[in-house]
């Protein structure tokens, strides 16, 4: 019976030590994050409107991997594309 008690205390001690180390690590990381400074840039923005707000940027080549592909910046839009190959390379 004393060996079982000793093993139980060893397990509880290791769990308690792990919890203490975790809490200390959390507070150390939180303190590190408080020292980071996020200063916003005071220059005017380069891009003022996004693709859906600017009609001239609504269509574009937004299909990577094609030689030529176009689509609309809308989740349900159809995509068009043009690909070619020569005989013997397919």
C-alpha cells in the first residue's frame, strides 16, 4: 500500500508542477505581448476601395494556374478560361 500512495503523490506532484509552469508561461507571454507597440501608419491609404466597390476592378484575371482566365469577384460567379497544348504533350 505505501508504494501505491508514493506513486499517487508522484503523479499529483508532476501534474501540479505542470500546471504551475503553464500558468507562469502564460503570464510571461502575456507580459511580452504588452511590451509590443502597434503604431498605426499616419500616411494616406494606398487602396481606398476594394474590388466589389470599384466597378473598374470587378472583372480580372483572378484564376491562377491558367494561361488566361477571368472571373468576377463574387463567390457564385462563373469562371472562364483559355488553355492550349500541342499534340504529343497531353
